[in-house]
């Protein structure tokens, strides 16, 4: 049985969530009305996974999460609203150590609980087996030790416009896919790449549309490369990172000036969105496998494994995050099991491997 602690100040939300997990048959349930009650149950109930509302009286979800990670680290799924504020708070929670989040329905949850149920169960079961990162507060600790101003990235001085115009025919492109546990993994990857990294980096992170813009802005402040969310057809250029917009797919296509990325409506052919497989397939078709490096990091499911296996088979190179550092080894594990991983690296070594591969051409 999976011991799950449901933390929410809404009696209706607690009742509906309780019914979902009770009906599943493989969960033992405890409930808390706020962060203070959650901390008491943290030690007496000893949950395997926690769902934690962000907005609560007496002790809010972020404060409670911080205490959980200090007192008894446990996989936590945040319950978040689909607002800009909710996205910012959720990303902060991920930085504090939460492994995943569930977006509250835009309508009354009682009307949408049937649709939400399979997502809730899948995320809770996956989170109960998640590996918590020992280094999830590393950036925060480094900045506290050496001073925030010293830890801030130095952006490249070449104007963005010149960089794009000079891109022309790309030397190559890095394609990154991630899902559960992805934001901290992306932080670790991008913050280790230098400002003069010569290839563009295109990222798929499974997230709703209201979250990917805040994610791009957050990452832009943490790394030396320019990070943007793709909201319109955009020419690929060196020194830039492109984040796929949520609730849609991102594809590579061609214009006279060179390869572009553009957001397109999600396709029912692919299970996860934004789709890693759809991005990689389009990049192979329009850039060529030999000029691509695929990176598959922590995430539930197998999105990206098939397309990156094809990429490797056709002359490209691929990197899978090692099981030892992945919060959920589903996506990179599927690539390794398919025999499609050229390299298997812990998350803090992926950037060095990329720099080496790009340097060798």
C-alpha cells in the first residue's frame, strides 16, 4: 500500500481526493487541513507521497514544503492553480524539492474529477517511487555562500539580432526532453552551459501553457544563454534556448533564412504534449540526424525514446540521464532499454558531455 497524505484547506477537495485514492485500492490515506497539521502527520503517518495545496491558512504550502524537505524529505506533488501566480509558486516549489504538480481544474473540481482521476493516480504512483535529488537546493546554497551577485550568469554580449542573422545554416542543434522533475534538471543543465555555447538548444518540458512562459523567464535568469518561450515561428540561432509552449507541440521546419521552430496544435498521434517525439522527428527531417544531439532527462512515460532511438540509428548522438540522478527514470530509462542512448550521464555531467560533443562537431 502507498501511504498518501492529502493536504488541503478545502473540505470538498479533501473529500474528492480521498474518494479517488480510496477507490484505487492501493493507497492508505491521511488528510490535513493546513501545513501545521501536515507536519504533525509527517512524522506519525510517515507518508510515501504528499499532495500539497499552495494556498492555505496558518502555514502555506511553500513554507510547509520547505519544512518537509528539512525534517523528513518525501516526494511532494503540489496542487496549483493555472494562473501566472500559481505557475511562479509551483516553479519555486520545484526548486524547493517538489517532484511534480497537479493543476487545479478551471471549473469546479466536482465537475472535472473524473477527467483528473487517471492523472492523479499516475502521478501519485510515480511520485511514491521518485528519487529525491540530494542537490535540489544546490543553486540556493551556492548563492548564499558566495553572494547572489557573484552567482548570477553573465549573458553573452553579442546582440540577439546579429546572432539570429548570422545563424544561417546551423552547425547543429541540441534537443532536450523532460517531464516529471524536469525544472530542476533543466536548471542544472543550462546553468552549466557557457554563454558562447555554439548550438541552439530546444527544450520540451511537459507543462500547461500558463507554466512554460514563467519557466522560460526563470531559466533565463539562472543561465548565461538567452532563454525564450516559442510563441511564434522563430529562427534558430546559436546562444539561445527555446522552450516549447505548453498545451501544444513544437516542430522544426524550414524557411529561406534557415531552420525555424514553431508552435503547432497538439496532435492526437502523440500521447504527451508538448511532444518530444514530434519535435525530434521534425528536426531529423529538416536538419538531419547527424547534426543533432538528443538529451532525454527525468520524466514519467516514454516520450522521446522512439524518436531519439531513430536519431541515433541515423547518425545522431543521444544522452540519457542516469537512473541514479533521475527523479523518475521513465523517459531516459526507456531510451536506454531501447538501445538508443549513446551516453548515459548523471544530470550534473550532461552539460560537460554536450560541450565535448559539440566541440568535436
